C-alpha cells in the first residue's frame, strides 16, 4: 500500500474511533450554551467575554465555570 493510501486508512480508523468515543466525550465535557457542542477549552478575551473551542462561539466568561467545593 502506498504511503498516501496508508495515511487515508489511518485517518479513517481514527475518525471511526472518535465517533465511538463521542458519547463519552459529551458526558465529560460541558456543552456550549450557544450551540450545544462539547467544549474543550474556553479562552477568556476580556472581563466578561470568552471564546469556546472547538465551536468558536462567543460566550460569557463565566458561562462554563465549575462551582468550587468549599
């Protein structure tokens, strides 16, 4: 198999694995308040604004804050 063909096969296998893990990902990551996709990172860009990733939605800086245990 050529190198490019093998890379395509590997990419397809990775995509299938990601699809299988999608349900687990939804349970462990909070949902974006705008679009509902799982959010992995929130980048704060100002005192009240942030960008959720990977969706790119603009959200309030504290929208995905986890309550602190006291």
